[in-house]
């Protein structure tokens, strides 16, 4: 089982869109895939048409008092399951702090699922907190969607700096560009000449595309309602590039 | 997921459209795609999975391929293999519980596709008020298509309800409403139905001789019947021997050759001399070609056990030995296959088959040709039995390996004769006799294997320049010697068991008195 966290401190950069599309593409390969919606907003759950609610509550889940398997929901796609969000996740840091080893918590919760799933995608909320540290510890890959602007690059630097300081986990950090708008000069420049502090930058990037926005109305991955579209193709390329890194 | 899905037979007179509309009364049902899927059922040549009561099937659905191994009758899921391709052999799988389980059923035998089905699937979904799928339904039409150009035969329709994780309540409601329709439950007998359509009956193959003889049959006729059955087994195992992946094919092929030779030589004066000689030579040549292949096969299987006590460094060092042996095997196999593919071979086999199948008597019948087979059988078996005892009694703790080797051969001859003629004796007598033989034959067989294996390793050492490998090989030889010593020390007891007074009286009754009292 490989754990892929989609993370950025910044909000609204396309984390959830990435998580939903990639996990769907992974499941299309025939891999048993779980998407865990860690964001109290429940956007990933919404895209899957599943109520953002954990029976018994998020606290019990985090404390290990609920069997994860009991609250997982099958999505409309054969090999893709979702662990829904719960509004109480806004207190995630508190939940974690009340456990013995907050850093190791997510890892531990996911342990029993190793038999069942080939991939677990974590859709993370935008913040830096105890919860994100627990994510860093659990993840094999930290996928960082980054908008090609100077400000966003600074944020990426901050994330790297933080990870270095913490020195937790073993995650490979893989940034990639999102919402790339070819009309903007700065976007073009950065994508063509990525900064040297991004040696692991993935080649694939996701352009700014209206299909991605339309995921909200269709409540489905792009490949379902716009299979031939450019955005669908780009998510596929991203997954193709990422897949071998997971072996 | 598959393990708790529920399948029903849709009877022929039940329309699919009515079925859907009756579901729509209670649920919001969406028609999804119509797809064509394939299913391939696998088994070994000798139907080991079938006999074990399980089914190994590959589902091709769109681009996805899944492999399931399930309990036959209820179709209960044993394992969903995380594989996209059925392995030929259990040994190709990664080490682990599944490999072990599969190996315990199919051993070293090869899995091959036995029958293929086409399945036309209409997928349906029950959705909730968010249009979210909460239960899946499949209406599957099963078809057997003999070939591309021939029409498919319908094998029946099935309805399957598949739960979606986390929506157990919805599943229960849909299931209840389908149960109300009183559809019969589907047992997982699609493989059987398909095999029937294909005209194959599963479990049919046997490498046992099962030759039914009439005691008063002339010996010539009986011997031809025995030889014909042996030829049949050879033919059944020829294609698999040529492929060479599943070592049991060659093994059965080779055993049949040995039995053929034994029949030609032991059952004397029955076939015309020139025929006996000609085919004895032919099969002797074939047998010699199989020897190195089989010896290496057995050795390579055993090598794993031999290595176990060695530690990982020595195991590593044995890599050159493995490679050398594989190479030797491949060369030996190649020679053997060349022969099997030759025109000469085919011609010989054809003539042999024609000869055995003809009821024509020769102008100058051999001396025993017309004798009642039971008399000849009694005589031959008793004679070999006496010979075996004579040789066996002469064995002491100091006897040479060669003497034991000869003894092993004599016991083999005895065993084969019993197999040829077993239908002439009461089943219980035969069973007792073979049981008495088994322990001793195992002991002699093991001695022989250990000898052969030591010789293989020594042969390798002679031409090996890798010091580490030589050192590891010497360890193996040492452990082979220890084992040989141990097995040798057990011989006396095994032999004494066999040569007991009790057994002797039993055998007398069987081969001297039984037919006399007829
Ligand atoms: N490549 C894109 N092109 C156009 N719009 C996009 C793209 N990616 C995401 N969006 C839109 O941007 C918004 C934010 O995307 P998304 O929810 O995936 O980001 P996020 O990082 O998960 O946000 P949050 O931090 O709030 O969880 C959504 O409305 C989404 O439809
Ligand atoms: Mg989000």
C-alpha cells in the first residue's frame, strides 16, 4: 500500500481536484484505491456524491475506536472507495493531541488497510498543523500542487524548510504546477524555467481549464464527463508520470 | 465486493425488461453500459482443481483482468488474486500463503485454459437522491462460442446484485425485493455447463492404467491391450512433454515407456520375437533421452530442500550450480523434443499403434501367445517375486549400492506386472500387496535419487572454477551422504516388513492358490 498525500499550505490551489482525479485514474488501472477526505469542508466527498459524515464522529475514528472499514463508502467507480470527511475534522489537531503518538496516528490508522488497498490518497486541508505533520509521517509521497507564481514558489520553499526542520517521515516530495495559464507571462516563464530548488518537479502540469471547474456541477472526475478534454489528458499524464515512482 | 454478492438464475421464460420494470416500482434504477466480458476457466491437464472442488477463473472486463479462485459449489470466494495473468505454475507466484495453497492442490502441474465463455453484461445501478450509486446489478447472458465462425450457444442468464461498500441497508432492501421474485439461486456451475457445451467431461483424465482383462483371454490379446493403453497415456502426455514447462507430462510419458519396455521384456514369449525386439530397442532409445531430463527435474525440485540447511551465503554461492543444471536440462530437453518431433518417431508410433490395434494373428505365434492370461500372470509374478526375495535376502549392511540398485529394478518389475494384471485378482488382495510394497519401494527410490543427485553435483564440481560454488556443493554432497546413510540404515526394517511371513502367505494365496481354486 502506498500513501500519496496531496498537500499545500495554500488554499484553493487544486488539491482536491488533483486528489479526486488521480485516485480515480489509479482505480481505473485496477488498483484498489482509497481516497481519504481529511478536509472538514468535505469537497472530495461532495465530488463523490457522498455525505461528508462519519458515523460515530471524527474523534472516535481518529482515536481508533471505529473500524475504518466500517465507515468507508464505495464510490460510483468500481475500485475506488472514499473515507468521507466529517465536520468535526476542524478539531483534528485536538483529536490528535489527545492520542499517545499524534505524529504516528494516521499511519497507525491506515495500517490495517494495507491488505485491502494498493493506494491511499489523502486530500489534505490547507494549513500547517499537527494534522499535517501526521500526514508527513504517514505519506510515501507528498504531492504539492503549486501555481507558477513567485508567491506560490515561496510557499513551496516554506514547506520544504518546515519538512527539513521537522525531519519526520520518509515522504518523497513531488511538486507539480497547476492552474497554469498560458496567457500569463509569469506562468510561462516559471514553467519553462523552473527554479533550481525544485529538483523533483514533475514534468506534467495541469493547465487552467474550465472542465476542472465543472467538476462541481457534474460531481465526478473530469475523465467521466469530459473524457477527451485537455484537462483529462493532463491528469492522465500526471498519473502516468507518478505511477512508476510508487513502485 | 465479490465475496458477498448474490446471484440468481433468470429463468428462460422470465423477460429481462419486466424484471427491470418491477424493480423500478421501488427503486430508482439507471441503465448503465452494456459490455461484453470474457471468462476463462483454468485447470491442470488432470483436473486437479476440479477434483479439489474449486474453480480458477479469469474475468476479462473491459481492460481489467481479474483472477479468482473459488470454492466450486457455492462459488464462495477463496482468493481474489492480485494478478492480471494466470501463472502457468504455482512456482511462478511470489512466495506466500497463496502459492502454498495452490501448490498443495496442483503441485508442479501446469494451469491451462480449459474452456472460455463470453458474457454479455447489462449493468444497472440503483441510485439515491444524490444520484449516487448505492447498489449495482448485473444481468449477464452467458454464451459458449466454439469458434469465431460458429454460432454461440446460450448457457443461461443470471442476475447478480453487488453491494457498494457503506450502503448495506440499500443492498438489503434491493435483495429483499429480488428475493420476492422467487428467482432460483445460481450455483456456480457455469464451468460445468460450458464444458458440457464443449463436449468435454471434467475429471476424465487418469494416468492410471485401469486395464480390464478377462482371465481366459489369450495372452497375446491381453498384452496388446496393456500396451495400447500405455501408448494412449504416452500420446496424452506428448504435447505437454514437448512444451516442457509442467514436468509431470514428461514424467507420465516416461513411466509409460518404462512400463512398455517392462511389458515387452517380462511378458515373454507372447509377441513375435522380431516385434518385441524392434520396439524394445525403439523405446529403450526414447527412455534414454528422458533420463537426464527427469533426473534434473527431480534434482531441481529437491535442491530447494537441500539448500534449506545451508544458510543464505552458501545458497547464493549455489547460483552457478542452478544455472548449470538449468542449462543441462534445457539441452537434454531439446534433444528429447527433437526426437518427438521427428518424422521417424511419428512413423514408429503410428506403426506401433496399428500393430497393437490389429486383431490379426501372426503366422508363427510365439509360445505363450494363446495361453490364458491368468496362468501366465500367476507364473510371471510369482517368478519375479521369488527373484526379488532372493536378491533382497542377500542384501547385508555391507552390500554395494549396485546390488540395491538391481533390487530396486526387480521390485519395479514386480510392481508393473501387478499393475498390468490387477484386474485378474481381487481388489483387496491387490491393495494389500501394493501397500506392502510401498514402504520398501520408497526407501529404494530415495536411495537411488540420492545417488543420482550426488553424481550430478560431483559432475558439476569437476568442471566448476568458482571456488565458492565448489565449497557450497561439497556441503550439499556431505548432506546427501548423511541422508544416504540414514536411508540406507532404514532399508533393513523396510525390507523385513515386506518379507514378513504374513505377507508371504498372503502372496502365496494370491498368486498360487487363488486361480487354482477357481
Ligand atoms: N486546473 C484548474 N483549472 C481551473 N480551475 C481549477 C483548476 N483546479 C482547481 N480549480 C478550481 O479551483 C477551485 C479550488 O480547487 P480545489 O478545491 O481543488 O483546491 P483545494 O486546494 O483543494 O482547495 P482547498 O484548499 O479549499 O481545499 C475549485 O473551484 C476548482 O474547481
Ligand atoms: Mg480541498
